[in-house]
């Protein structure tokens, strides 16, 4: 039981991206993405991330810069229900009313900055960006998680029943005899700096080569207490306070084909081998659990690879004032190392399909919208209380305002609709009891970007 608590805690609630993109990748770093979603064939400054080869087709030589600020807010909720034990024989109880509780989690990232830059001289363009490419916020379950409560309840019952069997005078402790209090907070950030060169090999084609430095910082803090009612007796004191850090390098290549009204952009990011190391400040537990929590002691390393990612997009100018784009992303999640080899439970990598359209209403104002469908290769064995994903579709709207010939302002809003994931099992969190979790999420992101050329 105690093993379950800590192994699951190590994967963290915030191992899911706070933004759009794959399981561990943020694709939206600029308000232009929020307002249109499909930016893989753009040749504006946000292409430093989405289509770096396309920067070779910037309209003139000189410096280009972009600053983006986003705010993201999520909920991650679990509707849990599971059977309890029959006090007399210790087997799962037959009941039409199992233990039920709704666990609400929140994740907020009120200020997420991104910085883009490029300098074009003839056929060569050097570009780079700084961004939070994964995570980006703090997730909190102030009322704990079902895995904590279920494991604690089962463990307390089983342990006290063994003592009762050996000594009938020793009472069997049931859930109505104590109060469980628990909580879990987690945070995760991957700060990235990318630098690379684009070269226009011909009037219609350009290529890109570069690299990205990624620095991981995160941590989690939680506790669980089971206090016997009317006393100070704590049946199961558990606490955890751990920070983690790590780093890795991502090679990036790209190509852009410009055929006038049609522009095609492609980018490939290689897998990033990334291990995160524990800096454990507190890890208290009953002595019987020492071997089980050993992987989370101070100094232990855990794989947390960033998967390889392929992006292919095409943008077409139907009219001088009307443009549209379609795009495809693939994230090779199954071949990216995760804690406890969790990636092997995925049925496939992540597929994303994006489309966007923009219209110049006036010379100064452009309105746009777009959509994205995200399809993960999820399975029951992959999903857990501390790290779950849900297939989704996202919608974005916004505008670009041309302030003058040097300054553009982008504003965008994106919201994501998730499909609930139901996980039913006959061995709920290792308790030997049947149970069910319904995982659900919401996501809203607002962004403002300022682009300047000189």
C-alpha cells in the first residue's frame, strides 16, 4: 500500500503539459498560435519555434523580435468510487453504495513568458527563442487523491485485521473510526533555449539546423494522516517533500518550400534524453516501507525524456486578404523513457491535426480562428491519479493588429474540450477491491504578444 503512494507520487500530477501539444510538449508559445492554432507553415517571427526554416523568407534583412505573455488555467478532476471490505471476513463487501468522492485539482500558470528573435542577412537567418516548453504551472489537489485514500483505508483494515486474528481483543479499525487528511502539490517546468541557422538554398526552398538546451526543474510535496477519532493517534503518518532537476539537448532540423501562394513547412525535433535527479528534503514513512520508497531517496535519477516530434504544415493564400493553414503533429511518446517504463503502456504515439484561417478585415486588423484535435494512445495501465491524459479538441480565436510598419500586436484565446476517460478495475490502486475512476479536465489559455522588426 505504501509503495503505491510514493511510486505514483513520483510521476506527478503536473507531468501533463499545461498547454497544447503532446504529453510532455508545449506547442503554443505565441499568441498567434492561440488565435489560429496552425502555425507550422508561417514565416513570421513565431516561426522561430513552429517553422524555423521559414524565417529565411522574412520580407527584408534586419532584426526581428517577439515577446509573448500567456496565462493558463486548468482543472483536473477525478470522480472516484470503490468497494470497501467486509469486516467479518476481510473480503470485498457486496454493496450497492461503494465509497464515493469527487477530487478536484487545479493547475494555474498566470504568467508564462516566451521570447523570440531573428536576424536576417541575405540568404542566412540566425534565430532563437526562450520558452517554457513543458509543464509551466503548479497543480494542487487540496483534498488528496483517491489512490492515497483507498490505499490507506485498505492498508489500515488489513493490518488491524491481522492483529485481530492473532488477538481477538484487538479491534479491527474501519474507515468510520478515523479521519483521513491528505494533499498533494506538484510543479514542473522545462525551460528551453534554442539557437539555429536557416539558409535559403534557392528562391523556393530553405533549410534549418539548430539545437535546444532544456533545463528541468520541478518538485512535489504531500502528506497523508489517518487520525483515530477523538484521539491524537496517527495510524499512517506519511510525508514527502522533494525537488527534481535535470537537463538535456534537442537537435532540430527543418525545411520550408515556398511556391508563392503555397508555403509548406516541416520540422523534426529529435528525442531528448533527460534524467531528473531527486533532491529530497523530507521523506518520512513507517520503517516497513523503507525498501519500497528507496527509488525516491535523495540523489536517485528517473528518466523523463522529451519525445521526438514531427510537424508538417501547408499554408495557402486564397486571396490577398484570406489565408488558411493545415497541419499534422506526431509525438513518438512510446519511445521516450518515463518513470517505471510507463511509456510501454501507451498503444501508440500522439497524433494531432490542426487547421486555421485568417482574414485581413482592414490593413490594420486581421481576425483569425482555428482548431486542433489531439489523439493519445491511452490505456488503463497508463492512466493514474497523478498523471492522466484525455483526448481532446481545442478551439482558438483572436486578432493581429498592425500598429505601424514595425510593430504588430497579437491577442488570442484558446479553450480545450476533453473527453472523459473511465478506468474500471478489479484491483483498485492495489487494494484487491473493485473500483472506478472517471478522469476529466478543462483548459483555458489567454495570450498577448508583441512583435517588432527593425
